[in-house]
C-alpha cells in the first residue's frame, strides 16, 4: 500500500465527535487503484506538481502575493519564487509589483483550449445553474464525485455579482461537511454508500471506524433526503453558506447542483432551498 501523504493539515469537526482532516495535497493510490485508475509506472516529478499547484492557486484570485501562495500550497519560498519567475518568463504569469504580487496572463487560456467543458449530458444542469444565478444572483456550481471528494466542474461565479471567490473550478470538497458531499451521499445507491464509508475509514483522514462514521452521518443524510437538499456544516467556512441538491439524469445520480450565499443577506434559507429543489426535480424529468 502506498503511504498517504498530507500537506498543511487542518482539523475540522462535524456533527458528533468525528474529526476530518483538510489537506492541500493527498495521495491515495490504493483507493485510486480500486476505482480503476491505472497506476503510474514511475514516480511523479515534484517540480511539475508544485508548478501546477501554483497555477491553480493563481486561478483562484485576481492577484496573489508570494506569502499567500506559500501559505496555501506549503511550497518553500525560494522554490516558489523560482517557479513564479519561470512562469513569468514563459508568459503565463505577470508580476504586478513587489508588494501587490502576481497574476495570470491571457496565455493560460491556451492550456484549456482543447477542453470543451462538461459532457453533453450535463447540459440541462448547466442551464439550471445559469438560470438559478440569473434569478437569485448568487453563484451556482455543479459537482461530481471523484474517488474521495466532490469536485467543482462548473461554476457561475463569472456571471454572479455576489461571488465571494474568484474561482472554484476543480476545487475538491469534503464529503462529510460540504453540502455537495452530503447531497451526493444522501442520494447515492446503498452499495456505493457502503464503499464510501469503508474508503473513508481506510483513508485515515477521519477518526472512527466505518460504522462510527456511518452512524454519525445517517441522521444528517436522513434530513437531507427529507428536505430534498443538503446544507453545509456550520463550522465550515461560517462566513458563507452553501446548499446542494442531487442531479439525477435518466434515473442515475450524476452529480450535485448547489448555491453559495452570505447567510446574513438571505432572509430565509427555505426560499433558496425551494428554488434549488425545484431545479433538481425538473432536471430529474428532463431526460
């Protein structure tokens, strides 16, 4: 079994006594192998991994200082400066000033020019996310399950006047504390749910056995099923709140549709929840 490697551990509680460990980088080759991923015949190039981490971090903000990137990625400062200067020389990053920091250039668009977005089956979900943002102004997102987390595949942040982040694309969200994760777990098949509990137990990121994790989460998931949408754990990024509902297309759970907002600016969670649940129900009847 390949060892699990963590960087910048942050511990966070969720209902009950269980704890989750949030990490910037996580290797779970044994789990990926079970999911059908082909194991690499050689080790990763660490400098490439670090460069990609820097690009991902710069994508999340208009401008980022070296100290901020260092704190977010854990990359040593001397190495980080060399990476940034290399990216500047290649034309992908621009240095604003010594104090302001760095930002991406238009050249980074060439890195995704061959990718054409979500599969066509997600088109109704993209339209639903766009419509929710047009109607409610808050940013919406579409997530899909990936090994041990929910990953943001589409976001209306660019179209929302109330977005609190620059970008969330490809962000990995915890299954137990995040609204998208809870929505997925609540509506996935029983056999899949059992595999997830076992995988989380073996990952070492949570205190407790698979049965203990399941017992802690079942009341939460029962409430999600009753309500029709999930709510993010209050201790996770408490300055904002997220809710999410399942995307069921052709009778198959494909992902989750969610919305993020400032709680103090919303009179009733139920108002947004009803809109989200309605969109989810329409999607289930669209194919």
